[in-house]
């Protein structure tokens, strides 16, 4: 595997790790073997294995203690595809490349972000209210027992992280698509000029094209080349319109993602506070229930009083969760 490929994969692993751990400022990535990399940062180390041909990555914590594997989408490294060499420009190759490499990923990411942000409220307070309604802290089941929404809140927070990663991917894909369109457009025009020149005939042997199809009607070869060029031009126009539409939506996606991320953080903290409040109330009730004179203490008190002896009394502190002492 070439150094360029390894460096690109290592950068993708690093970006995926930072998306998974937003509090980490940076991470070091070292190649171990094959598709396995080691990620280290601030006393934490894990192994990262690239899966499914480079679409997902599996993180397994190794330090400070082993953890369970966690599979997440692999964030693409922000790089612009190398420009095709002018004398190797292939219209048929570019017709397929423009769809698979640029148009399909752009459409996929835009649709995923649309689905993720379509229900986001237009303000922080409204979004907090919407998210809070999904995990009500006072909900009970059929037996009037409180419903535990811990798993639901964790899933919602994970989806918020994934939405941010999708937004970053969309920015990268948009930049790559626009760079590709600007690079291929002039080459397509050069190919169209070359086709028109070939149709008009050549003046010397140096300008004679390949003779591998000698005997076929030149008009047929030229017609097929023109069809391919027209198709590539149409696909470039489609890519241009897709980029323009996605650019106009990107601002709205960014605003919705910011509102959702901030509201999700507040919702998670509100849920933590509510859970702690319920737990502390239960602990206080249990602590209050133990502040009684036990039957054993009453019998021992009776025995001691009959023989004229005593013992230190129990001192209960004001804090219900603080243990008592003899005093």
C-alpha cells in the first residue's frame, strides 16, 4: 500500500476519532498492519480498523482499560481529487466518474441531512421543548413506575454527533465537486474542438488519428464521440445545478445543526439533573426512614436502665446522607 493511501486513511481515522470524541483537541494515528491503526491522545489509546472498503471504522479502547468495539462511519479526509492529465482525458471515464465520485455522494449526503434536520425547530428554546417531549422526566408506565429514558437520550446524542459529521462530509464533497467541474469543463471544450478539427480533415500525417478502426465510417466514429461529449456536458450541467442547490441548502443545514446540537446538549444536561434529583429524593427518603429507634436499641436501653448504666447516644447530623455518630 502506497504512502499516499496510508496517509489518507490515517487522516480519515483521525477525523473519525475526533468526531466521536469532540472534547479531544487532536489525536496521533500510527499504522499497525493492513487496515488497522493505533490512535492515541491524552492518556487514551485505541485500535481503529477500517471496515467495508473504507466506509466504516471500528474503534476498540485499549488504554486506560479495554472497552467494547464501537463502529462509526469513516469521515472522509478533506482532499481534492487529482486533476486528469490533459493528454489522458477520457470522456467515457469521466461520464462514469462524475456520477459515482461526485453526484451520488452529494445527493446521498444532502438527503441524509434533510432527513436528520427536517423536524428541527427554528429556535433553541423550541428545539429544547421538542427534544424534552421525547424524553419526559415524569413519564410512568402502566404500573406507575418511572420510565428510564437513559438509552434514548444516549441514542439522540449519538445521532447529533453523526449529524455534525454528515455536515462536515457535505462541505468536503461540495468542494471536491466544484473543483472537479471547473477542471473538467475546459478539457471537455478542448475535446470538442479536437473533434470538430478531425471532422474537417487533416493536412499532414502527424495529425492523422489512430487507425485501429480503419475501414469503419468516420462519420459513425465522430457521431458516437459527439454523443459521449454531449452526455458528459449534460452531466456536468447536472453536477453544477446540484452543487448550486446544495450550496443554498448548506446554510440552512448548518443553522439547523447548530440549533439541534445546542438543544441536545441542554436536553442531556436537563435529563441528568432530573435523574439526579429523583435519585437523591429516594435516597433522602430512605435515609429518613432509618432515623428511628430500633427494637434492639429499645430492649438494650431497658436493660441498661435497670442496672443503672448508660451509653453514648446516637447523634444524627443535619445532612440526611451523612452517617450518624455516637456522642
